[in-house]
C-alpha cells in the first residue's frame, strides 16, 4: 500500500499556519516560519510542504 504524496503549497508570507485543512478531522493549528535561507518548511503533523513563492524554481 502506498501513501499519497504530501500536499505542497506556495505561499507569499514567511510565517504560515497549518491545521490539516479538513475541519474537525485535521490537527491542532501550528504556526510555521519559513527560513529565509531555504524558503521551505514542512508541517510536523501532516507533512504538508510550504514553499515561499520566491523559491518556487529553487525548491526540489
């Protein structure tokens, strides 16, 4: 059985919140800071990956 790849979201802010995005079935809201060096961060609960729009072409 394979798991679906985690979601990737491109954002314009350096600080984002994640709550799993599925209402009551999500996870507690967490605030994540995107490092200016890499421009990417992953949610520790759902593994959703946030990439700053200035790193769209650089993130692998």
